[in-house]
C-alpha cells in the first residue's frame, strides 16, 4: 500500500489537477452553483483514499472515477429531493447572436448537448470523445465491460447527432 | 477488441466537440475557496500556506523550516535534558516531585503526521440510538461549530421504533467518509452526536414502508437541527413486467 499524501504533495496535486476536476464536474452535469461543494468533497476523497489508489490507472482516470461517483450521488440526491437539476438547456438558435460560434459559447453548447444524455452515456462520451482516452481505459475508469463502453458510446453519439440535427432544423439549415 | 470497433465521429459532432477538448483554466476564485476549506484538513501549516502560491516555493520553504526545526529542536532537547537532570537532582535532594519540562510538541513529533485516520471507510451502527462522531470536524465549513442532529420518525403520525436512520454526504456515497446510522428508540426518536457543519442526507427506512429522506444543511444557522422529523409512507407501488429475452421453461 502506498503511503498517504503529505500536505505538500496534496497541495501539488491540488494545484495541478483543480482545473481538470472543475471541468470534469461540469462535463458530468454538476451545476455551477454546486461546483464548490462537489470539488471540496472530491478532494476530501482524494486525500482520504490516496493510499488505496490503484497506480495502474492514470491519476486523472482515478479522479474521473471519483467525480463520476460523486456526480451520480449528486443526481440521485436531486431526483430524490425533486431539486431542479441543470435542465437540458438547449439554446434556441433563433435567438442566438452570430457570436455563438465563438469558443466560449460553443463550449456552453457542448455542455448543453451533454445535458441531453444520461450520466452513464455522458461519462463514456466525455472520456472517449473529449478526453480522447482509449476504450479499454474508459472501461477501467468506469469499471464497466468493454462492450458496454462501445454500446454507450454509440448511443451517446446518436443522441448528440440527433440534437444537432434538431438545432439545425430549428435554424432552417439543411 | 480495439478502437477499430469505434467509427469516426460524424463531422458535425467532431466540429462541436473539438472546441471543448482543450482544458480551460480553473476559475481562480473557486480554486481559492475550495482550498481554504481543505486547509483545515491538513492541520496547522499544512500544505505550505494559504492562497494559491506556487508549490515549488512552498516545498523550498518546507525544507528550510525542517532544517531550522531540527537545529532548534536539538538545542532545546539538549537544554531540556540537562535541565531534567538538574531538576532530578534538585528533586532528589529536596524529596519533592520530579521536575517536568514541557517541550513544544512540534519539536518532538514527526514534521507531519496525518490529521485524520487513513482508514478504509465503513459504516457504524449504534443500536442504542446514538451514533459516535465519525465525520472529522474539518469536513465541515470552517468556523462553524459542530451541531447535533435529532428528530423523530413517524408512521401514520405515530412514532416508529427500531427504524434505521442514516446520515450521509456525497462523499459517503463515494466510500470516503463513514456513513452514520442509528436506530430510533421506543418513541421513534433518533439522535446523532454533534456533527460537522455540512450538507447531509438524512433518511429512514423500514421494510414494508416507503422510505423518507430530507436534505439538511447544518451550515445554515436557521435550520432547527433538533427537529428533523421523517414520515414513512405506505408502500403503494408494485413492480411487474415481462421477460422477453429468455428461454421458455419447459
């Protein structure tokens, strides 16, 4: 078993990986207002569980796995409480300015597309198509069979493509 | 199996996702806020100070501090040892108590020892109706005192005895923080000992009844943490279906 993190090492990990954690939580559907709480809880888990971290996984794969479990609990809590989750905010292209194509707004559109997926499909799409991790690593990160990665990825892509088609239809594009 | 099983992304999807691939920088305020909460976990001086100063500088400062501590510690221990000997001689001569020297703890303890146990998460259940504190105080928001959490579990308006009540946070679900659980007493009452100020799910479950759960934010001073009551409901749902993909039983 690995030794626990020293405060200095924990600080270094925090500085190096905070941006990744923040973005991963957003990509997994955590609302901006809840990011602080969930990021805090995630790093608590990191500090507590570091000695048990399987070094066969990349650090970011391990962090993603934690973020995924927290996001899953977060969604269950929201459903149980009937608290409004970040709704699938598919922007109405008819009311968007031309500047929509700019990067920041396009990023917002990506998150909006991701909001149309369930968490399991979403996690696979984020790992494979955004982080560009190979399917076996996605399977190891999420602790699911490889074939499940393929099926979820296929379903997620179909849904994303359908959403884009709907957007284009709204704008009157071919 | 390999990546050949995966088709290339459609061009429009690829065009959209490509923008999101580069990792944007962290939100500085958010990073600082979360770190300020985490500092309590590391103990005094943990992590090389507050803010978001570069780690390399913190590491250098830490090495320097350790060298200084060793030098000072050696001197103090030598002085204390001689003083102990002198005190012993004086005490022996006077017939009084042995002299004690209080040494600064930082000089006799390892430079860092974990402020929290690095033990596997586990669930604890106290059937007396009172749980032992499990969540370390640093888990809560800083400068907010521990608060008790108590209430009553009811069924049809009547107290429900022997019902399991669980106290969980999101980190409990991630297997990092112990889940606390107690059972209600004869009056349906439960109580968790003072608990770190944080956001918790409190839930009660009893076979044959629909469970009840409440989200309780102990950081909110307006929350009455002594009256977190839970009402179990009747089970009115059933589950049925047809198995479509199986061999018939002959």
